[in-house]
């Protein structure tokens, strides 16, 4: 079970030297490759109109990622609808909130964000219960958030404005990697979309997040490195723990 060649199912970092894997590469003499397993594609406005969702009916929008931000404003443009200055934005994180500056002037009175988890944002959502909220999302999305909004009586409407698709990985020889690292259930699906005859054999699997771990097991694969854990909150920390344990067994 020796690990030498690793495939990370994410885009290659702009600066490899500052990548969280860089130190592990040097310390354990690893070869790490980055390949994006999934891609995001916008739903065309002509198709979105079939859902009969009118952006102008909603005075607030809940944004859970940069993709959601980008495609919300893209769709608004394609629908030829100008987002009003009065629009309120509720974001899952401070990073998403600041990303909004790409499209709107940042004003605390109309931009709210969660500090730790989305549950932190519920107080602000409840304070604006009279609003109708739009929730831009992908065709593949977790139900946790919609369930939380429903449970708390938030008046919202999901709007599927982008899709999560499998990237073309036909240029890869998947059998040459000792370890495959996944970060989403969609990434696991992409593996079998690209390599329907894939057999795990001696290939090790790492997965970040419980949903990804479930997807790995549902696909009939053995999971060797789960993250996060109590002792390893990041994937690189979980990987190093595994490598250290393997070294001790020698």
C-alpha cells in the first residue's frame, strides 16, 4: 500500500509551491497531479424560463458559493433584468460575501454572512421573514440547506441556474495512480462516467466530507483516508497521518 503517485480531483493551484500538498511532496517524495473531475455549466435562460421563476419576485437571495454568485448575475443579464440596489444578499461565508464586490457595492446593510456555519445566518433570515428568498443552486445540491430553511419557515424558492457535470478525463491512465482524492459525490460519479470499467484493486481512496465518503462506499469502493477527523481537520493532515502510520508498519 505504498503511496507514490497521487491524483487530486481539483484544479491545479496557481502557485504549486504554496499548495498544502507541497510540503508532503518534499517530505515523502510524492508525485501529485491535479485534474478537475467536475465542471460547472450555466443553464441557458431559454431553458430556465420553463421553470417560470421570476427574479423580480424576490427581494433577497441566498448565495452558497462563488458559482452561485456568478451564475445569479449571469442569469439576470441573460434575462435582461437589472438587479435592484435594494436587493439583500445572504451568504454562507464571509468569503462569498466579499466576492459579491465583483458585481455590487459592498454595504453591510444589505449583505449578511455566516461566521461559522449557515446556522449562524438563521437569525438574520428570521429578521427578514417577510422577504421572499431566491436560492440559486446547481442541479446537484445538498438538501441540508433547503431542509433547514423549510424547518425555520423561511419563504424561499430554489432556482437551478447551473449544472455540475463530469469533466473529460479520457487523457488520464487512471490505473497509474496509487491514491485518488475526492472532495464531492459528483467527483466520484465523474470517475465512473469517465472510466466505467474502473476496478479499485490496490488503488487507495481518500474522501473529504461525510457525503463524499458515502458516495465512495455506495460506489462499491473501499475508503482508506477519510477527512476531516478530530485529529486531521484537512485532507493534507489526514494524508500525512496515513503516511506516518504506513511508515511505522515498516
